[in-house]
């Protein structure tokens, strides 16, 4: 792969794509509309349940859209889930794709443990072009910032058996 200079100079934020959080937001809005219908019918307990569910669903979708994903810095990939995790580039051995119909990205660490990123992500028929751009960006950041001391992990093969 070639390294693009402009792509690695400033920090990059990659967030969960719309095809992940928009359906949850739409469901929340529909619940809010149903709750409003129960308010109009003067059924406060049903209204409370539907309005609460809709509000929580819509708020969770908007929170996911703004916070979940990965931030790329010179020192590390900051994985943003419910808890934030910083993965130094020197510990990353590879950036790989996974999945068949839906695709995602994993960072493979020195000891072989994968770190699955919430973004970028595809669904069948949604987000393939954006996924490719984001995957390429993450790969370029890793290549540019993994450090001079990086070496591929050694995979030791057992010596051949001697039969005698």
C-alpha cells in the first residue's frame, strides 16, 4: 500500500454509520408518536410507557451516532464503545477485515488478541463504499504510526518430526 501524506497529518474520527443508528432513531420516534396518541386518548399509563421507551430509544441512537466509533491519533487508536480504550499503534500487528455479508474491522494485537471496532461497519447493501474509505484510512494510519521498531509477530513452526 502507498502512504498518502494528507491522510495522516491530523486526527481522524470515524463514527458508527447511519444504517446502524437511524433505524433505532426511527423506532424511537414512532414510539413517541404512539405515546402522543395515548396522551390524546387520555390513557396516561400507556402514554408514559410509550413516551419513555421512545425517548430512551431516540436518545440512545443519537448518543451512538455522536460517540461510538474510533478516533485515530498519532499515538493510538482510541476505541469508543461504552468504555473508552486506547490501543497504541506499536501494539497493533495488523488491521484486518472480517465478515461475509456484513463487514467490520479488527485490530490484531501483539499477543494475537483481536480488538473489534464498532466503526467502520457495513450491512448487506449498505455502506460498502464508505467502509472501504474508512478501512483504508485506518490501515494508512497504522502504517504511518506503528513506529520504526515494529516487526511482524514471529510465528514459530515446530521442527519436523524425525521418524526412525
